[in-house]
């Protein structure tokens, strides 16, 4: 099935100075959603939209699909 990873998001946040403190303070996304991002778990499209708005970017700029290794 594959996995969505958020490494690109973390790098973009660092580049633009968007800290987890600022995300919580401005209520961009919840703390539980931040934890899901850290664990590469599913988040809602509303959360993705909020992050894209805060970072002025597109979804592909913050997440990446990584396919599973094929069974041999």
C-alpha cells in the first residue's frame, strides 16, 4: 500500500521558521496532528490545507508517497 511521509514538511517548516510552538499558539493544527506527522500517520485534508496556507505551499511540497517494497 505504501506510506505518506512528512520529511518535506519538517524541512519546509525549518526553512520558513514555523515552529511547533507557533503552530500550537496560532492553532494551525492540533498537538495530536503534530504527533501524527512525527509518526508518519494519516492526517486530515483540512490539516494539510491549514499547513499549506501557513507555509504558502502545495500538498506535494509537504508530503511524499513512499511505496512499500515489493514482495519477493
